[in-house]
C-alpha cells in the first residue's frame, strides 16, 4: 500500500480500542481468520504522511500459521460519515501475521483537503471479506 513509503517506526504499543474493533470486525467476516486470537498483536510503526491513520502491526507468532509463505488483504471496511468523509480501512497479512491496518480518509467536500477529525458520526458502514 502507499503507506509503505512513509513508514515511521514507533515505540511498540498495544492496539487502540478503535484499531482492535476494526481488526476484529474484518476478521469476523473472513472465514479463514474468524477464530484467530489477536491479543498478542501490537503496533510497531505508523504512516508518516500526516493524512492517514495507517499503522503497521507485529506479533510474536503468526495468528494464522496455516498461511505462512503468503501475503494479502483480509478484508475492508468502508465508512461514510455525516461530515462527508469516506474512510477505507483495509487489513493485510504477511506469513500468517497481521501486518498492516491501512486507514485512508477521503474528504468528499470541495476542495477536499480537510483532515479527518478524531471523532465522527457514521452514516454508512460496509464490511467486505477479501
């Protein structure tokens, strides 16, 4: 994803409540991942672009060891907000480990350069397994 160009390592930290909710929601919609335990997943980096809220993940062991040697998208959430943002949340895995939570807001108002607020009211929410 585009965030790789701006990856900034951070002091490892636990997932935020919002990050955990998004990840769990995507996992629950993907049959190959619905029963995995994400309790040992943590954040190791963030995107430094200044616009998105993408974070990079790690864990001591794979959440889904049967997918070692693979990579790819697990699912996506598309969120519409009352203040005219479309937020795309995509979860990736690498070697059976959760690797990236890509959070990309799109400002639908002209000229389209507002920053995503910390809080918003959802008007639409669609989860898609990949």
